[in-house]
C-alpha cells in the first residue's frame, strides 16, 4: 500500500475515533504527567479463523488510532499531511512508547471482522517531547532555503554541463530540475539558478569548501550537490535504444558543512528514440533522488530546529519614530519560528534586540521581507550568520 493510501486509511480511522473518544486530563499539578484517557474502536480482519491474532491486531489498531489522535490535536492538519512519513516512522510506528495503560472493554465479531472497544491512557508529555524533538509545532516548521549544484552529462554531451562553469545557464539541467521539483513539492524554499554577470569558470569538481562559500553567498541553508549522467545501457541493441541514467546527490548543511543526506538512483528507459529516452531517464532518476533526499533533509532539519538560535537584530532609523519600531517588533514576535524577543539596548536612533529563532538568519530576513507596514518600510541591508541589520524607511 502506498504512503498516500496509508495516510488516508489512518485519517479515516481517526475520524471514526472522534465519534467515540472521551477525553480527560489526569492531574493538574506540574509534577504529574499529562495523560489523555480515550475510548477507541479498533478493527481487524480474521485470517484463517485465528481470532486470537485478530483480537491482538484490533487492539494494536486501537492503540495506533489513540496515539494518532493525540498527534492530530497537537499539530495542524497541514503539518500532519506534509510530514506524515516522519510522523509515521517516528511516532505511530512506535506507539507502545506512548501507551501508559490500556484495557479491552469488549469485542465483537461480524463475519471476518473483529472490533475491539479499548480504554487507552496516552502519555501526552512523551508525544509532545518527541514532536518537539522533531521540530514540529502547532505552526509549520521553518523551511530551509535550498541551492542546487547538480552537474549533468547527457548522451549527446562529451562533458558535464553545470552553472558554475565556463558557460552561463538560464535553465536547470534535466536531473537538477527534477530534484528541485521534488523539494519544492515538499514545501522547501528553492533558490533559482544564479543570475551571474559573467561565467564563474570553475571546474565541475570544485572543493567542498569552495562550494560552501558559493552556497553562503547565495543565502542557502542547505546545498544539494551531485551529478546526473545518461549512458547507453550495457547490452543495448540497435533496436532497443535502452538508456540508463544515474543520479548521485548529497545534502550539506551550509553553516557547518555537515552531511545530512545522500542518495544514488538509477533509471532505465528503453524502446524509445535515444534522446527522448535519455531525457526521461534523467528526469525519472532525478525525481526519485529528490524525493528520498528531501525526506532526509527535512528529518535532519526538523531535529536541528528543535533548539532555537539567537540572532542579533539591529534596527536603525528609530529616532522620532518609536511607534514604527514597536510595530516592527510586534511583527517579528508574531513570525513563525520566533520563540522569544528581548530588547538589548536602545539609543537615539538605533535599537538592538536578540531573537530566539528556529531557523537561519536568512530565513528570518526572508520572512520579514514578505511583510508590509503602514507608514514605513524596511531595508534589510546586512545579513550574516548570526546577525541582521535593518533600516526603517519612513514615508
């Protein structure tokens, strides 16, 4: 069964559960764990007349639904839908970590189906802690900005094509476009091909440190680097025209250079015109690579975002316009990912703040640039690894 079908089945089960759930919170003291007491209906199919196994399966189904309902209450539906694979792998598949107690009230058999009504005590504290560890909150996670450096060699090319070389590219290569598309479908912020004044003239295999420098200059949080190649498959006959594409890619955290994901995908297309086959093979391998790599990057990013970083924010041009500064400060506080804002210093024409933020300085700056203000605008004129400088432009 596909991930999509699994998710739909799980959500339908949760909807059925909502009609039966009786929720109570045990204990109001800070030292006592928070527990939800739920009544859940679990269902299973009886195979080979084995009712004992079917009863166990029905109870397991009920326990999964109970944990799922607590997760659904803690997150937005958009977050659950978009991050279902991670939630399934880390929470739902390990449901026993969150079940404090359960009791089967009654069971009923109808044909080949058995249903069990179960009282379940779910540890809210543990689920909340693990969701926080994944960086999932009531609002969606702060997405990293992605830059791609994927060199490509198609069957008609003698050498690799890439944007940091001797020729300027206006469009992505086939494999890079497919990888970027997979990341974009998953909600990531995708940087376009750099609009260079002149070609960089760099070799295809530049040192990793140099790649990191380029990625930082482009404001990236994560760099996806690698290659896509298309060749005639071994054993190809003139009548089959089979083409094999191979995409190798890795994900690097720009701030530290840490490897946070890697993939190797192959795709073969046959019985088509050779150029068409090569293009389809590259696109298919790129899509597969992008889908798997995006999942790895998001898992690593969510773990990293669980703890916020402190960003120094300096605002200039506040003199005589305190009301405008106050509106800006409230806007920063309201941004997704901002945990806390503290004033550090205030002078005649400048204010200094520290912002505890789940994301990079570039992500915070990008979020601010999307905001509009009555009576003034903002000019973000300097963004470094741990600081942002803003100038108020009064109208």
